[in-house]
């Protein structure tokens, strides 16, 4: 597999993926092996989001996660992604949010003790 599109084909439909290409080590500008333009062009050709990041300085690291979350929320809002569908990859992070999304009258899920 040489491209994200081939990877998605390998997975098969109906997977909807959100992929961000992160060019790391932005703080080492003089030592780069891939130019911003090359990475940006690759991302555009493969329909990926792109950010240059630096783990050392933290630049754009949080933005990468926020951009990913915004994209997922936009796909949910547009109906392209159904978080209720089993296998969607979406999990609610807070139990109260899960309860809000349950149909009225449905019993709340019970947590089983692990016996610890």
C-alpha cells in the first residue's frame, strides 16, 4: 500500500476515516527532509488534513487533535457518520452524554463489577 486511498480500500467500506498528516519536528527547519510544499501537496492529493507540528515546542500538537475532533463532529452533523452505528469508532467520553443519547424509556446500561 502506497497511499491513504489504497489503505482505505484495503479496509473496505463503510469505513469513514479522518486522517491528519502531521509533519513533525517543525522546530528543526534546517534539517528537514520533506519540504512544506511537498507534504502539503501530498496531503491535498490524498484528501488529508495537514499540519506541521513540533513535539519539542508543542506547536500545533493540540491543534492537530482539535482539527481531527472538528472533522469528526462535522461528519456527524452532516449525517456522513453515525455515532450510534456499531463499529463507527465513536465512543462518548462521558457517561452522562451516553445517557442523553439513549432513546427514552430504554434502560440505562449497567456496569458490571470486575471483581477487583
